[in-house]
């Protein structure tokens, strides 16, 4: 960090992030950080590293440091680390556990990680317990019986947007000697800061809203206690596996994060408007969005989410899977593509992607709302629902 960033110790998160932690290059005065493509860093004539923080990019690179300082600021974290993808970040947490350790997860969560976990826990000897996040006491019951080392939650959970109370989950985990990790990809640090609510580790697919432009694959972990044994193993695991983005991706990520607050606030406001407008539409059987008063997690979401309820919503279409696919096919402005959190709106029929064992309703369409003109998105959804009905 340079001198200017220390002068601004009392500015707010939005200001710090917009200014990339007040970065000014000490050598040139540049207001944007350079990209350091170097994989290796030199030593002086006495064999001491010229900069002790940098010897080899698999351990650390100055371009990662800029993005990591922003991530730590966003999450109020003691430490934050970049990874090559969200999956690289999440799997680093589980690889740092010991065979025999217990893990508790929600039955509905990001399916790619859930599928990986089911196989990995069997191979690595971790004891996996799943709980139904829609049942009020299910998490506590699972923790009491499984006595896990780690509780992993996601909130809102992808793609049904169930809400898990982070404060309560942290209390359940801590009362029974477990750590709590939260996949906060969908909530984003704009709306939720899991560490402040008691979580120990927070994870992001930075591929999504943190970068926000669907052009970087990256992940992040942040922690409340950098001396924790599990965290130290995670950092070691990252350095040994080299599960890191390239410096160019890390640079793009810090640039994307500068507009995080603007993008997320706009997209979440539009998502709420769309959810309200689509509720009650004759072709829509259900709208899943925690910002709606009718959502079972609304009260908890209102308590733990600040300034919005995320850019993600799902709609169930009257008439089943075929009707849902017709609506998706009739959309003009929502691109039919996987992923979320970009400036452009996307639609996805999750059941087709997840296959026959998917717990997701066959008539569900997941919408990732971007920053386009809200009225255009609403008009597109209305015309697609009408065409599919006809
Ligand atoms: N967590 C959530 C909630 C996700 O939606 C995704 C990807 O869709 C991931 C984790 C995995 O992230 P990545 O694709 O960056 O590996």
C-alpha cells in the first residue's frame, strides 16, 4: 500500500473501492496500478529479496495485492486471497480439512460445488451432512448431530434464493466448535458482510458481480482471523497448487471492483422491480426473490442484507418445463447463458443444466439482472411470457 492510502484511513468503503484503495504509483504517479506479469522477483548482491513480499508469482504478485486489499476492505477481513476461480477458492477450503472432519452444507446450493463435494468427501474421508435450508431448525439439528469442523452455507442460495440467517448459523457452528464459511457470491459485499455477522471465512466467485463484466474467471476467500490454522493451511494450499488467476485477470478484477457499488445497487433495484411486477402475472406460477414480503426469508434478508436483495431472481412458469423453455427462447434482451452478476442480463433453465437428479423445479427460469434500462427488461419479459402463453 502506498502513502496516499494510509492518509485515507477514515474514508468509507464505497470511496476506498472506487479509488482502488487510493492507489497512486510511488514511482510514476499513475492513478491506476500497473500489471506485473513477472513470475519471479530478483534478489540483491547479498541474496536478499529486493522486496520481501515477492519472490515467485505462485506465492504472491503485486497485481494480486491491489485486488486483495480491496477484497479485505469490502469484507472487513483480516486477510483476503485471490484464486483462479470461485471453485478453486471453495475447494481450497475443503482440501485444507483433515480426513475424518465433518462438513455440514445446505441441500440446495451452487450445484457445481455440491457435486464436487459429494465425490471429494467420499475420496478424502470427510463426513458430509446436508440440511434443508427451508426448515427453521434444520441447520442446528445437523450441527448438533454431526459435530462438524466446518459449516458451509450460501445465502441467498442459488437458484431458489432461500435465506440462511448468518448470525444464527455462526452461533450454531461456534457453540459446537465448528467454523462457519459463507459463499456470499450472490449477496455481494455491497449487501452483506458475513464476517461482521460472525462468519469465519467468506468466499466469492469473483467471476460474478465482483468483476461484473463476464470476462474474468476468479475467486476469493477472506477471513476474520489470519492466524487461524485452517486459514494458514488454505494460504499454503493456494501457494502449492498455484490455483491463481493470471496478473492480467487480477488487474481486470480490481478495475471491475471499482464500480461494484454502482452496478450492484442498480441491478438489485431492477431485480426488485421485476420481481414485484412479475408476481401475479397469469403465466408466472411463482417468483422467488427475498425482497418480496411474501418470501419466507424476507425478514431475515431485510436484517442481514443492506441496500438491496441481490440481482438474482427465479420465476416458475405455468405449464411446466416446456413452457419455461418457450419463455426463455422468446426473450430478446436476456441472453440464454449460464453465470450471473454481469452488467448484461442472462436467463437460464437450471433443470436442463443440472440434469435429471436436480432438485430444482423443471419450470424454473433463473434471471441474472444486469444494469440495462429497467423498463426494457420488464417489457422483454412481458412479451416473452405473452408469446409463450399464446
Ligand atoms: N458459488 C456460486 C454461488 C456460483 O454461482 C458459482 C458459479 O456459478 C460458483 C460458486 C463457482 O464459481 P466459478 O465459476 O468462478 O468457479
